[in-house]
């Protein structure tokens, strides 16, 4: 079953709701409860968490530290990947280098 919502449709929904709110004299951002459940699911699926969806639609300004947060997340992921890789290499080294130099496994008696 193909969804009737795509990214452009979700952005349009948010922008239309913002216009309706402004026309009605309300100066607030669109909320989840302004939409049907299906619309909320589609918006979040295509645009991410609600605040990011509002930013993507151009309704809410980007956070001032947006670029810094992206860079911190990127650096954190690189560091985690490096640690995982080091852990795997250390584990592989100890598994491949048995303390017994004879090469034969000796039974535990």
C-alpha cells in the first residue's frame, strides 16, 4: 500500500497549518494535535522529530548551535567506531595468540 504522503506533502501540511494559525491570530507553532494521527505519523516518518520537522518546513528557526551539535555528534560517532575497532582488534589478537607455543591443544586433566 503506497502512502499518500511524501516529504513535500508533509512540508506543505506544516506550512498550511502555520498560515491558518497566523490567519486566526495565533502566534504559535503547529502542534501535533493540530493534525490527524496519520498526518503526524507521516510528518515524523519523513521529517524526523517534531522540532526538526518544523525546522525543515521553515517554520521554526534552526537552533543557534545546530552546526556545533552536528559536529559533536559526528566526532562522538567517529570516537565510538575507533574504540569498537580497537576492542575487536585486541580481542582478535588474544584469541589468535595462545599462550601455548606448541600449537597443540593440551587436554585438561
